[in-house]
């Protein structure tokens, strides 16, 4: 197997002392970021990205991806001990995790959460190891129309699969594309939507917007709940870990199912948050003890955590193989790739073998190291939430401002970050999804480029998007996802007409 | 969040915010449409013009936000509270000093406003003494100065104080 050989070379890269140290730093920082309200995977990576320019790309991506794994682990700590989801994807973990902590089974819940996270991530990494090269190999045949079709499919699946109003998803996404278009058009040199402003000529940098949308808005949201965090204490002993581990194999079916749900939702850019909810819902529906869910069932922790990690990790598969990220954090990493001078897309597997396989190998090790670190250091991480909110919130504001400034050394970006913090706060409260907006921001230029090149090939004839079976199939799948909400709605209307007495919808 | 049976808690109406947001989106879309047609949204001599792609994007955005606007307008259900008055106060208690902080950076550099922001939060929101707040703020500011200016060699905005100190 060629992959295994390349993977071992990757391990050699990931095990270089500098990279290993960065891995451990990344995990610890990531857990801290995951625990703190207002800092998450996406904006944590965005803030640190400008500081990684002095590192070689593979070390930089190892550091940043490990922050991502750490943040995925960290979300579970606050969910279980404090009933506060540190990250949106750990909301479902609070349902059974916090009741377990109230019953004094916090250590058991945490061990189950961390172990399932690891299992989900491991499943996804194995998938990446064997499927990503094949996908990339296949995608080498893609031309501009096929790439546009893939991006179309990715964006259409947001509309078709998200739980929010399709029109709001569409609006948020288009705002991302529109903001990406602001500034100098690289093809014609024309200025777009700058309205004579020098600051706008630079365009909207996605890093600045991500810091505002995810960081500042999160602080504003958490202040609504009040100022104090009251949590449960937990210290994980080796005997608890071993006892929980002996129990876990019983739930292999839930783990497998949740991993599959997670991987599916991660590769299609539905993301970790819906994956965790869906997996929790399925586990509840299929369990004989379904009625006990929400009162502290261990399955209720295993299912969402496995799925969230599987989704979060597998979001990197399309990012590596196609250059289309599956989650906001993957989108920020993709932006990093471009800033380090790498061209995302299938050629990465051909031209940057050390980079790709070093990253994949670091995923295996990062998650293993992460599991060990979180199991050993839970009390230390939980103590972070005992720092007064006034100190944490103001320090995070300062860190966000520094992060926004360092992108271009521009004060205007700090102001932009604040404005988008308020925008993000309002949009979140109105259920406008932010993930498609961020993906559109990052992919805007590349989508437009693929669109333009396709039209150039066909001299302006849009029929090029269904000119051959491959591109037509991808486009058809995308269109099917786009009209899915409409079909669903129409079906509901027909159903309502047929049964006028029943007004309740499930 | 208030249930359908209870009267709405005093505060900002969700429907009003919904309508304002959708109108803002529609307005941005129309500005995008206008600017794209200004620079040319058709087929140039050498391919699609600069406004071609943004024009369609802006068109979809305007359409989708008008749909949201109309459905929010026509929604017959009971209105919800977007923010209660006390919540609004809490949010402003963070947003106002944060805005002052960002504006102050423009002329005072980052470090002094950062120390003051942390001190303000601790004293006004956290119930600490101003002395404790200022001490914590100053030490975090010095720590970030050492981290960024000296260790990472990343220059951050500096003001009169830093100039006076010779940086």
C-alpha cells in the first residue's frame, strides 16, 4: 500500500522535535481556547495564524490543527462540569453530561467524552488516510467547470441540510461572497464596491471577520446569561478511567453509528454541530432506554462527542483533497495554506507530499497526545473557568484586537472586527448561520475564478456546467439539495391539504 | 424567551430586529447590484466583466432577504423578545467600553487602552477595587508587550507613552 509508506514518512516529519513540541503546545492552547467562552477553534486559529509565518508550513499547520483538536476536546469539559457548552458542537453533550456530573459521575462522563472524541476522530483520520488520496487523484482530472460544480454542491448542501430557514442560509452565504468580492478584482484590476475608500481597497480579510463574528459576538452572547460560572469539581483517577474503559466496548454500535454520521456530516459541510445533535437524536431513538436520555445516560455523552469529533476531523478531508473546507475552522486553515504560499486542491497530494502526510500523521499523534493531556489535566483546565468573567472577557477582547491588528497591521481592521462582532451577535440571535458565510468569504475568490474560467472556455455559454456527465452529475446533486427545502415544504402543504384535521407537525 | 401564552417581556422586539436586519441585507444587496452594473455586469471583450459574478450574488441576496423581510412582516404569530431590558444593559456594559477601547487604540496605542479596559471591566463589572483592576490590567499589558514586541517581534499600535519610553 502506497499510503502506508507515505504515512510513515509523515510520522517522521511529525515526530521531529520541533513539530512534536508544537503539537503539545497546540493541544494545550486548543483546550484552553475550547474552555474559554468567546474563543473557539475558528477564531483561535485565526488569531494565531499571523504569528505562524516564520514557521515552515508543515510546522504551522501542525500547530494550528492541534489547536483545533484541543478545542474539540475542551468543549466537553465545560459542557459536563459547568453545563456551559464551550463550543456549539458540545451543546448536545450537556444534555446527559451535566446530569451525570450532578450525580457525582463527572469523572466517568469526562472519560467517556474524551475517549469517544478520540474514537470519532480516529475513525475520521483513518478515512482521510485512505479516501483523501483517492479523491484527490480523481479530482486531478477536474477542470474549472467541475471545481465550480463541487463548490456549488458544497454551498447547496448548506441550504438543503441546515436546520435554519433556507432563505437566511442563502442570505448569509451571499453576504460572504459579496464581502469577498470587495476590493481589487485580480483579473481586471477593477476596484469593486470600495466607494473611494482606501481602507476598503484591501478588501475584507476573512481572518478579521472570523475573529469578530465568532469571538466578539460570543462574549456578547455569554454576558446575557450573567457573569458567574458555577461548576462541579472533577478529578479523574486512573481507576475511573480503567473502569469506564471496561464499560465502553458495550457501546460499540453507538460509536460506529455516530462516527459514520459524523464523517458524513463533516465531509458535506453540514459541520460538527448538526452532527452531534443528529447523533444524539438517533441514539435516543434507537436506545431501549430512550426515555432516560437527559437524565444522565452515558450513551448521551458518547453519541454527540463521537460524532462531533468525527465531523470536525473529517471536515479536513475535502479541504485537503479538493480545496473545499467542510467547517469554518477548516476554512480558516485553508486560508492559512494560501497565506503560506501553498495552492490548495488535489495537486497538494502530488506536489506537497511532506506537508500533507506530515499533517495526517500529526492528526493521529495529536489526538492520542490530546487524549492523554485532557485525561491528566482536567482539574487544571476546569480551573480556567474559575477566573472571574470580568478578567477573562476583557482579556479576550484585547487578544481579539491584537489578532485582528496583526493580519495587516491596520487599525481599521480592529474597528471592522468590532462591527462584525455586533453583526455576528445579531445574526446568531436571529438564526442566520455563520458557517456558510465564512466558507463563502474564504472560497469567494476561488469560486468566482472557477466560474469565470469555465465561462471563458465556453465563450459565455452556461451550458458548460452540464456539458459532460461528471459535471452534470455534481450540478444535479447540488440543485437537488437546493430545492430539497422547497420540495419538503410542498410535501407538507399537500399533506396538510389531505388531512385538514391534523394541524400539529412533528 | 417568552411562551406563546405569556405577554412579551419588556425589551426589544424580535420581529422588529428581524425586519431591520432583512432590510439592511436587502439594502446591501441593492448597493452591490448598483456597483456591479456600474463597473459592468455583462460580457466584455475578454470574458465576463468584473461585475458579472457579484451582480448575480447581490441579486440572490436581495431576493432572499426580501423573502425573509416579507415573511417576518406577515408573521401572525406572537412576537418574542429579542433582548430584555436588563440583558440590553449587560450587553451595552461590555459593548460601550469595548468601543471606547477600539477608538482609543487609534491614538493611544494598544497597551494603555488594554490595561484600562481590563481595569474598567474588573472594577465596574467584576466588583474589584480599582487598585486591583489597574494592577492586573497593567501586568497583562506588560506581559503582552514582552510577548509580542520582544519575543515574537510583532509590532502592535503604540502611542505617546511608548514613544516617551523610547519604543
